C-alpha cells in the first residue's frame, strides 16, 4: 500500500464515520483531502488561521478557502462549501493534518529546532540537536494525544529510558538522512494511524489543547526530564 493510497483510505474511513454529513458534503471534503494528500503546507496555514481566529485564508493553488463568520466556520472549494461549528471544524482539520502528514521511518536522523529547547541545560553550547528516530506513535492510555516520534541522541544512542526525547514533526529543523522505507512500512503506518486517530480519537501532541500541553509540561518538570 503506497503512502498516498493509505492516506486517502484513512480519510475516507473518517468521512464515512461522520453520519452528520450529507453525501454531497462528504464528497467535497474527500476532494479537499485529495488535494492535501501529498503536501500539507497550506493546510497548516488554514489551521493557523483557525487558531488565530482569522476571518479568511485562501489557498489559491488548490482553489480552497477558509472563512469564519461569527461562530460558523467554512471550507470552500470552487464555490462548494461545508459549514462547521468551532469544535467540529477543529476536529476535522486536526484529523486531516494527522492523516496526511508524512511519517518519517525508523532510523531517520534529524536535527531539532534549538529554539524549542532553550530551557535545556547548555543548549547554546551545541551546534545542533541531532537525534535518531527509534520510536513512533507513542500514546498513553487516557490521553487524547500521542507523540509521532521518540528519538535518542546521535551518535551515543540510548543509555537510559529517560534519554528518549518525544517530539512532533514541527520540532524538526532538517532531515539529515531518512531511514529505510517500503510498502510494509507504509502498511504499518496505516494501521497505527487507523488505531490511534480513528479508533481511539487521539491527535498529535502538536494539536493538543492548551490544558493538555500545560499538564504535560508540569509532568515533565516534575520528573526532571
């Protein structure tokens, strides 16, 4: 199963589970998903516009518009629109982003953004934060979020459980080298996203609610990690 194929399969499963939408609305959202199935860059900008409560954002390349009127939110593609309440819109956007985002394989070497880890000791003494991805799809029971990646420092590796760093794709500054990937890998990613996102209703930590992020940060601080 190729990556684009499993993404669209997951998106269609998600749309099929939403019985509140008409067949026409599901068709519109399917088309929007297809246009973002290989590149979520402008979809992220729509999400940012939503978070900032902007009233309008237009993706001219894909002919898709986001609009907000009072408490109503709209996705419009070539003059066909789907209306949402706020939480429903957030859930739809986050689900689409999580499904369509490419998942880096095990063994991928990445540099993380130093500005995210300014609180870490001696962070300014290192040129980069280079990590090797060793874990993926890390979620705790009872939590509404998961971490797409867990990694260890390159080149020393894992010397203890506390040395695994959890992060999302947004924390990646650059991909130094990608790990091995084949159809078996894509099939595994499909099954994990199906379970975490569709069956358990989790979303990536990058889209967690403010209260969940604050609770996680308190836990990390308490554990001294």
